[in-house]
């Protein structure tokens, strides 16, 4: 896919209620530790249109294998 002509920063707002989590976005090298309680803002500027895989890469108990997502970068 072609590179974006204009890069617009985005902020992911992540929260957790009870356990420390660490999310990772595939192919971006982005990794952030999420602390229970406050909202954790993670800024990023995409460089192209595509889908990414969002993973929790710290085992946090039952249901851990379902803690993922797919952020979509669109033009």
C-alpha cells in the first residue's frame, strides 16, 4: 500500500482495572505498560494505510489469549 501523504498523529487511550498489562503493536515496535487505574495515553503517527495486530504480551490470567485487537489505519 502507498505511504500516507499527510501523517496525522493518533492517541490510543488504554485502561486496565485490576492487573498490569503490556500491549504491543506488531510491525511498529510500539510497546507500552498499562498500569491499573489511570488512563494511559499512547501517541503514535502512522506512516501508511494498513491493519496492525494489537497484543497483550504479559500473561495476566484467565482470558489472556483473547486480549488482542486490530487497529485500522485509513486514509
